[in-house]
C-alpha cells in the first residue's frame, strides 16, 4: 500500500510532454513495411537566422509509468543501511535516488582555471569530451535543445525523439555545437569550433510511422535512436577541425554476458556506463544552466519492457541512475569505457575483458520529472524486430554492425548506400 501511495503521489510531479501529448496513429503504415527501413530527409539550406530570432527550450521525453522491474524483499530490507564492503551488492553510494541506483553526476570542467590552459590540458574541449555537443533544432516554428555525439567525422548520433515526433513531423532545421559552453545566442552558443548545420537526417521508419516496439505513446521505444550528417565548413569535417569522435558498439557490448543477482528481478545484464550531455537544470553557474557539459557515471541494467503497440513483443531498454534533470540531455550518448587506457604492467594487473575505449552503446531517451527517482533510460544499439539482422554489410562487404545502429550506419556510410566512408565523413581511413 505504501508503494502504491508513493507511486500516485509521484505522478503529481510529472509535467506534460512538450508537443508529444497526442499522436495520430492513422499514419501508421503496415508494420512489415518498416522492417529494415529508414526515413532519410535532406534539410533545406538555411543561414542561421532562425537561431537568433527564436528561444530554444529543452526537449523532454517524460516517462509516466514505473519500470516493470522489482527489488527482492532482501534488498528492500537492507537498502537504507550503511554499505558493507564484505557482502557483495550491499554498498550504497552517497548519491542515489528513491530507486537506489548508484551514480555520480558532475560538471565536465575544472573548478578553477587549469594551470596550463592549452587545449591539451583543458577538460571539456579536449578528447574524448569534445565529441559530445548540444543539438538545437527548429520544429513547427519552435526551437528545442537536445544532446548528441559524433560517431564519425561528420556523423552525429542522438535520440530519434530529438529530430521527430513519434508518428509525426520532423525538424526542419538542426544544428550541432561540439563541446558547447553556453545556453544563449549572444555569443553564438559558444564552442571551440562553432556551430555546424545538419545536412541529412536518418530516422528509423518505424519511429517516423509510429509503429516501433514501444509503449506509453512511443515514449519507451525500442528504436529511439537516429543519425544526422553535418555540412562541411570550407571542405572540412568537425574531425578535421580538431574534435574527436567516439566508437560505437552493438548488442550490449561491454555488458556482463549472463544474468547476475543485483537484488533486482527481470534484469538480464549490467555494465558501468557514462553519459555526457546538456541537461536543462544543471550548469557551471546559475545563469548558464543547460549550457555546460554534465557527466553521469552509473551501473546500467538491461530491462525488459513489454510493447503495447507496434509488434506487440518485448524489447530491451537500458536503465541507470542519474542526477541529471529532464530536458536537454535527451540524445546523450551511453558510453562504456569512457576515457583512455593506462599502460598496464600485465605481469601485475590485467586490463579486463572488454577494453575498447569510448564506445557508444545507446542514447538517453527518457527520464522522470520526479526529482527523487534519479533514474533515466534509453534505447540500446541492438537487434530487434525492426532491425533483425546480425550484420549489415555494404557493397564492399564491410560490416557496419548489427541491429538498428548497424542499419543506420550502413545507410550513412556504406559503399553503395550513403557512401559516407568514401566521402570522408565517417570513420577515419588510412589514406585520410
């Protein structure tokens, strides 16, 4: 009874969805027609004028229902006790919400001016952080903000929610600011290499048509991921202007390979993850909330959701702890192994099993407005009913990955598809 009362009380804190309050499901095409399909939209040429005539508010994808996972009675009995390092899974962090997910949330910056202010020693504008940036977009004449990350030299990964309404319209203007440092237009939104225009949007067809595996009117969604490419500046990509791009992985790269008991049922696997983005209510100073890069580190779990629309099957979601606010951080990359490996003395210590650095495995896609929960989630880069193949190869035989991310990356980069690799906007070639 106490849990139910707490649940209904928490609903009072939920705010309405921004322009996601209604959906026209009559636009749904036949479900099978969206399997292994994407909607590609080439944006009109624009001159940045709208950036300085509009205000931009964060996009918010708000989850109303509680996840289906539950804690064991044993875990409930010990969750408020002090941590005991002699017993696995009984260590509670100093920062956690009402779901008791361990996490830290912090500013990606130093509290004081670095002793050496060169780009090599600065923090938020250095690699790998500068691969992440703020997205600003115009849809239906209104401006919104999200977060995203480069996973190619001019290819940005974000949430589909940031570019399109589930089953509805898409953005008409999209911009990306790597390593953004400001929330205002007075200084051009600020960033070490400025603002970059989007050229093409790549959105899962099921998301655009409103028939992905999902529930809560598409908020909790198997394919809330999207890519967009950037226009070159004087023939150069962001990578050639000095920023970084992240690796990407699929099918739960870096997660444990079997179920393990963390006091939660219905959990398949877990991993330590980091997210980087621009949440609305956090910043480096009071008048720059939403304008500073924020990092969260947490255990993430693969939770099984039951689809109430689309294919009517179960699908996977990542769920983790976070002190980030809703809005603005949607589209943030879910990263494993953030940073770079030290040099190991293999005679005395091992480096672990999965060591690839800076691997994006999904995107932040939804959050709660109840500030006590400290929980966020999103769509993993995995095979699912809409993108079932284990390999998406291009005409040269190169495999761009499995599932939704493999399909979309092939559409953008693959030879015989988007040709982005040969055009120099995707991964780094030996000859480039």
